[in-house]
C-alpha cells in the first residue's frame, strides 16, 4: 500500500471514531468513562495519522502551503484532544460541560480539516500518483480500427493520408479491411504504423523555454 492510500484509510478510520464520539456526546454526554475511552482511541489514531502524514509529505514534492496547513490544523486538534483527555483522566470534579465542549470543538475541527485536506492535499497526491504511473504501450493489430489507432497514436496520421485512407469515411473500419480495400500488405501497414508510434514515444521532449 502506498502512502496516499494509507492516508485515505486513516481518514476513513478517523471518521468512524468521530461518528462514535459524536453519538456518545449526543446520547450520553455524562458518561465519563465512555468518553474517556473514545477520546483516547481517537487521540491515538490521530497521532499515528500525523506521523504517517509527515512521512508522506516529506517524500513528496507538493506545495509547501499544503504541508503547513496540514500540520497547523492537526496540531490544533491534537491540543484540544490532549486537554480533554487530561480533564477526563484527572480531577473527576471537572465540569462535564467543559469536557464535552472541548470534544465538540475537536470533532468539528477535525471534520473540517479532513475535508479541506481531501480537496487540496489529497488532490495533489492523487495527481502526482497518476502522473508517475507508466503509460502502457498497446501494440497495433489488424483488428484495431483506424480511429482507435489514431486515438492512441496520433502521430500515425501521415501514413494513413499517404495511403489514401480517409478517416471521415473509413475511420471505424479495422486495419485488415482497410489494407485489403486499398491493395496494401496488412503486415507492412501495421509495421509502418507501429514504427511511427514507437519512434514518437522514444523522441525526447524539447523545451521551448529559454
């Protein structure tokens, strides 16, 4: 599993814990022991997520602002949870209203933080993942239509023009049929098209910037 998928799974787990804590706050806000266990569990999962997120951010080239926003937001939630946890573990005379207020703040803030991350940070990571994925070259075959070949390898268009093959009228037909109709050797036609496709794939990209 890569770092991006691990962070997505973290968010799914955190949301489950947030839902449980929200339910407890709404149904039984006076249940200190239940709130204490849920708060501790959420705090531990968030701590693990923060550490994993830091490793992923360190290993990826994304906007520095996204890293800073992520770290800042999580730090605020962590502080709120730490305070609530200390109140739950410490003096039992602490007003439950103060504890539940802090927990509500943590829940709402973490929801907002994760939503913002998924719209910015996760989008950047997903784009980077797609960009780094190697493109698979599909060999040209006689069963492919002219339209399919041109869609995959637009650099083959000159060979079709030289052979007098019209995309407008014949684009949906397969190469075997086109070669037969135009008196061409299908093996030779496919070889020329594949050569053009392979040559374009290996051609270095020339920068136009000075």
